[in-house]
C-alpha cells in the first residue's frame, strides 16, 4: 500500500515570505513518481510537477522549487517570495507507475496575506 | 486552456435518481479520468479510460459506471444516486501515469 501525508493542513504567511509545504510518502516500490498540484480558490486543478524516483535532483521553476529526498521519503515544495496569488490548496501525489494507483495527499491550504 | 468541458457545472438531485455527468475534451488525449474530491480525502479515482470503449475501475468505483464511445467524450453515470455521492467531480485527461489537465469540476448535491 502507498500513502501520502501532508501534515500541514493550513499555513498562513505574509506576502514575500518563503514557505515550504511538506510531503512525506510511503511506498514499497523502487520505481515511483511524485507530483504536486495546485487548486486555487476558483476550484480548478493545475498540474505543477512530476518527478520519478531515480531523479533526486532538486528542481526550480521561477519562484517554485522542489526538494526530493529519498532518504527521508519526502518531496517538499517551496515558494520563494510568496504572493497573494499563491493562495491555494496544494496537493502532493504518488504513483507506482499506473494512474489507477495514484494516491493524493489530503492537501495543504496556503493563505498568503497582503 | 486544456480544452476540457464538464457539464453540468452544478446539479441538485434526489436520492435514487439517475445522474449522468459529461466530460468533453478537444485535445484528443487518449487517457481520461473521473475523480471525486471530498474534504480530507484529496482526490480519489472513480474510473478511467485508456481508449474508446476501454475503461477500468479506480479506487472508489462502486455505484458508478462510465462509458466512452468517442475519444472526446467520457460519461460518468450514477445509476441510483445516494447522499454519499454528494461531492465535487473532476474530469481529467493525461497520460498513463497521471492526470495533467482538469476540467472545472461539477458540484453534485444529492438530497
């Protein structure tokens, strides 16, 4: 069985602060894929990133960065210099290679205050 | 814009009635998915399709059926709606690993 834990239910920061969203996963598979999605207040879901278990390089995309550490089974997401538009629910997800087995975490509600 | 349209966007119905949700895509993606989103559960897969007339069950498929007679349309049917099926339903397209493009969701209330 696989599991994704997002222990932070809600986070509130002031604009321009950096914020890290935690994601801890459990799987017995050696090959797996990790994802982050964003759901803004308007409700739509936006795919942000996909990483496979063989690639532990950190990734940066603008103000977004992801830290993948197999040793701690974590795939954390950092937003640098947060903005009000970053306010959303963020979901981490895991699969062993089949969309049928994609497991989502329960999400972290991020609120960025002006 | 990922070219996914869900209809209806909102629906209120009574227990025991049949309900069909429609997902229409314009990007010719092979894979299509139906998820439900409930507080504290993230998203859970109901059914998915990997081609015309090719579908498979997801984690929470009981009480739901799907059909895909054309590449662009994926229908989700609740044969006899129950209050436990009150949820927000998302259609998505993507590849074999995951959904990548989502519709705007359908808010379904069953009274």
